[in-house]
C-alpha cells in the first residue's frame, strides 16, 4: 500500500509540473505577442510622425519641401526595415518561419478580398518591380541568380517527385491494400485547340501545338486511295504493309538514310526504333556505275518503259534485309505491294517523274545545264541566282550562269571520277523528307526550310522565324476532319520521329556553335565550369588539342549544364 501511494503522489506531482510549464509557455507567448503588437504600433506611430505636415491653407509645397519630405519618409522606412531585420535576426528559426507563414497567409487573405481587376494590377506591378530590380543588377549577378533560382526550382521538382512516388515504393503494402496510392488521371483527350483544332489533353497548353495560333501550316494532302486503304484497312495485305512499312519505304525511296541503329544485343525483337549519332539522307547519281546493281532512285530510271514490274519489285526487295523467319507467303505479299506501289509513285510523285525525265535527256545536257532541286520552293524571278524552269519538270530547275549553293541538290547522270559517289542532302532542304519518306509523303510535299515565318506578328510587329521544333510540334498532331496518314505510319512513324528529333538536335547544336558570343560562353565557363572534366583538361596542357571547345547553354536538353541545373 505505501508503495502504491508513493507512486500516485509522484504522478500527481509530475502532472502539476507539466501544467505549470504549460502555463509558463502560454504566458511567454502572450507576452511576446503583446511585445510585437507594441513594436508595430510604435513603428506605425513613428512612421506617421515622420510624415511631413501638409499646408492647411492651400495644400501645396514647393519642390525643395517635397524632396525633403520624400527623403524623410525614405529614411523612416529604412529605419523601420532595419529594426525588422534586427528583430528577425534575433528570432529562432522556428519563430522566423512561423512569422513568414503568417505574413504570407495575411497577403493571400488580403488579395483574396480584392476584386479581380485590382489583383491583376497588383500582380503586374509586382512583376514590373521584379523585372526592374533584376535589370539594375550587373550581368554576372543576374546570371548567378538565374543559376541559383534554377537550382532551387530543380530541388523543388525533385522533392515533389519524391513525395509523390514515396507512397508507391512499398509494393507489398500497395498490392495488399494496406496502403492506398493516389490515382493519377490525365483525363480524356477531348480538348480542341481554338487556333489549329489539334486534340489536346487537359494538362497540355495551347502553345504545344501551334504556339497559340502563331504557327499555321498547310495540311499534308490525303494519300491516294491505294495508300489510304493500306494504312487503314484490316485485311491481310494491309496488315503486312503496316508491319513492314519501314522496309517497303526503304525499297521505294529515292534517297537512302544513313545512321547507326541500335538493336538488342541478343538479336531479339526491338519494339522501338532507336538511332545513335547523326542521321544523313543521301542521293546517288541517276545511273548505277559499271558492275553495280541499281538501287533507290536508279531503279526508277532503269529503263522504266521496258522493265518488268515483277523483276523491278524483286530487285527492290533484294536491297532490303528481311527477318530469317519470313515465310514465302509474306515474301510474295511484299512483292505484290511493291509492284502496286512503284506504279502508284510513278503516277503521283513529282520527284520520281522528274528523275525519270532527267534520265531520258542526253547525257551532255544533264551535265552542262546543271539540273538542280533548289533549296527554295519556286525561286522568284528577282532572285540573285537564275533558275529557269526545265520543260516538263515539276520540281527540277535549270541553273544557268551560276554555281549551285551548298543546299541545292544537283542531279548527275553518273558519279564523277573526282567527286563523291553519294551526295548528302542538306538538312535544311525542303525535300529532305520527301525524297526518303515516299509512303508518308507520296505527293512530294515540301518540309521545313529556313525563312518560314509565324502567321501572327509579335508585340513589336515582327513575324518571328518558324523553328524546326515548332514545325514538327505542329505536324505531329491529330486534328479531327484532317488526314491522319502521318500518324498511322506504325514503325515508319517511329523512324520519322527519330529523324525529326535528330534533325532538331543537329540544328540546335549548329546554332550553339555559331552563337557562342550570344550565349556568353565565357560567362558560362567562369560560373559553371568547375567540373572534374576541366581539372582533367588542365592536366593535359602538354598534349595536342584539336578543334574548338563549344559551350552548350543550360537550355540544351542533355547537355552538361542541363543536368547541372537539374
């Protein structure tokens, strides 16, 4: 019994001690609140006392009095700010954070009570003050602050991802139902862009497809009935066509594609098209060399009037590697498809028709007149270089009295003894896509080229340049009521998208190489190049260094500074 009584007494004493400590903390909090209220009241009173008295007679003061009053007000504001800084510096971190949260909550509540017009005006004023403050900073400090802001934003994004994924890490708890994972629903893709009509997901912005109406492109023409049926029907021949669309396109194309394709190490099935390194489209002469079998465009001009369609189809299929497991029935269906498609392309593709017509001209006429596919669509008469339309040609022109520029494609009868056998098509040429993707662009539709402009001017009245990224972002969209053959390309569409990505990246790399001064490469080197790779480079001072180092900006996806910012 005495032991139990002693235990009860100790518990009562401990409870009394806890109550006393709680009352003491409550009193301290109330005293601190009163002290803060008194300080703020004193600050308001001092600020009111520092205001200059207004003239009661006419309410006007001269310029010197106004300047003095403004100086006094600014001095008073500075004293108040200094006291605030000192007071917050003396506070504990938890108290300081609590005060920040309270201030933010008061600001939110105050703005919530404002009309929408006043809230928008206040947001604009805040943005203008921020822009003005940053404009007054030196360039180096602005760059440093941008780097700090980007790093902070990356940390916030990373923390948000970790918080969102943490609940799904315990697979056993999730599968057993003991732990619930929030449903992530992207909604239905049922939003039409008001500018271009593209279908969008709810979370996608209007700038994704057409830059909010700035990008307007002519739609790709609908394919002929035969191609449309092969892309859309579900019969055996159409399924074979879509399954082997890449091989059929390669067999029928005018220009070859050169790149390194990454395949599974075990030689198994690859569900996606993966390329590595740079991508090239190349065009050979119209006639094959002695001892060489015709390929690509040469097959079209290999005596097309007398060639047997079955023999021509077999020649095309021989240039395309087929899987070892390809059955004789599938091979026969591929030959049937090639026979029909090569006849179709001779009828509708302007480049095929021009190549055949060029092969029928006398050899000296082809070499002397310089038949070219101009990089510019329909060269104007006022152009400094002279293009004359060749009789019967639709895309090929005759260049007289001048040399072709780097972007032009020159048709040659045979490969020259001192020249390359294959001509690399410039990536900025309008026919870069049409000469290879004949099953996606059977009518030879022009692609992107430098000089394309936005349809809507910017705030300064200037029509901005249409970038390659904006071009493909507009092309690769589904729009109800418009032809969607390009998006039905199956494996051929995967190759097309890889080509588009490689083309965009090449143009961005070239821009970075040519605009090192514009991106202030020296500033990047000073602020962000403290990398182990730089230390290694310093150790190689005695070694020979070839080429020129190119600094990639942090906006270049996949570059070193891009990952540093993340």
